[in-house]
């Protein structure tokens, strides 16, 4: 038998076996109509705060579904925090990075307005839905937080979590000597939060790179080839996630 289907629920799950939750209509539709599950089938539910429950479903009239919590399952979130600060990108590219970086275990995504980013493409509801679906699918018990878009200069001092001093690295194609992992590996080894800054298709301007360096970020290279923004973002997230 495959893994049980996992669903995110919007309400905090009471830590009491036997408590009952009503599944929201889109989830109920997915369970009853799309997956054709039956009363008594097992699902896994998580509320995004780190825990996960095994639950039995009961399909009532009109396809309303209640789930009875049965057993608490262990927390599966990765250690430490990696925050991706990515310039707004055109079309579906930003959506794609949200989905992939969620699967890879990113903690926060900060959309950035930069000199060369394209204006007017923020879609917070859609972004949240993509993050929830990727979390359900990948087995994570937390949902990455996607902040409202902010200018680079705010993103350079943004710190959402209570943790020690962060390591901030700006991915810059003109940096030729410092490899990405040089500052990131030691930071991850100590559990320090790591902030990754990736620019738009047209790159960061020289002024922006200076601003980042002036606020304590380090410039790093992802190799001698020029990567597209979305490739650079996923390469950086992957390396950072595995650098512990
Ligand atoms: N338009 C620029 C390239 C921008 S690439 C040019 O043609 O020179 C888009 C973004 O991806 C950059 O802002 C940077 O953050 C990242 N990036 C791409 N290749 C990189 C590399 N080899 N090393 C570090 N960052 C890179």
C-alpha cells in the first residue's frame, strides 16, 4: 500500500486523540470525488505548526467529511532555516520556484522588488496555495511563509525568526572567487539561519550589489556559467539545504 494521502488543515489540530475535525470543502471534494476514498480510510493531517496526525475519515451526507484524530506522528522538518529572497520573476517562473523550494525544505520565501525586476506580479493567494500543495505532497509538516514583496534593502535586514546572527549571501555571477558553500557550510553547521539573495533575469545592478555588501552580505558564486534566475534559486536552495 502507498503512503496515506496528506492534507493541510487551516485550524490548529487539538493534541487529543479522538478529537474530530471537519475537512474544508475543497479537501472533502478531493477525498471523496477525486481520490474516491471511503469511510474508515486513513489520511494524514497537518496544521503547519510542525505536527502530523493519522486520522480516520467518515463521509457524511452531501459529501461532508469528518476525520477522527488517531495517532500523532513525528515532526519531520529539517533543522535550521534557509530563507530564499528572490527577485520577482515573470510568468510562471516564480510559482515554479515556490513549488520546488518548498519541496526542498525552504523556511521562508521573500519576493523582492529590485531595479530590474518586473513590476506588478505579486499573487499572494496563489503562492500560498502552491506552497500548501507542495507541502502536502512532499511530506513536510510546516508550510513555508511567503512574505509580501519588499525592496531589496528591506530584505537585507529582514529576520523573521528568533535565532542567532544570520549568514546572508548574495548570488552574483561576477563573483569569481568565493564559492557558494564557503560561507554557507559553516553557517549551516552551527544552525545559523541562512538568507539567499537571487536577482532577476537582468541581474542585480552594481548599486544593489554594493548595498548588499555594505549591509553585511557576502557575494558568492554558483559556478562560472550564467544561470537563469530560477535555476540559480533552486541550485542555491539545494546546496544550502544539504550543507549541514
Ligand atoms: N543578466 C545577467 C545575468 C543574471 S542571472 C547577465 O547576463 O550578466 C540572474 C540571477 O541569477 C543573478 O542576479 C544571480 O543572482 C543569479 N546567478 C546566475 N548565475 C550565477 C552564478 N554563476 N553565480 C552566482 N549567481 C548567479
